[in-house]
C-alpha cells in the first residue's frame, strides 16, 4: 500500500494499523513555546492529511 504526502512524496505503508496510530499521535504534537506556532501548524496539517489518507485506505 502507498500514499502520497502533501509534498508529493510516495510513502509505503507496511503496517496500516500501526501507521494510523502513529499519525493520530503525531497530529496532536505541539511545542509549548509559541515561537514554533507556524511550524506546529504546518506539521499538524501534514499529519492530519496523512491520517485521513490512511483511514481512507483502511476503509477501501
């Protein structure tokens, strides 16, 4: 199984259940320092996209 990330890179998924758990976890990470808010927002969008694509694979 493969998905394409927001940067156009192909990601091979070998363990779908684990990938869903990891992406779900990563999409909630935030720095405590407001200095990184822009970075955190970009990362949140990235992991949310990955998470949704993985869920779509699971439901296919």
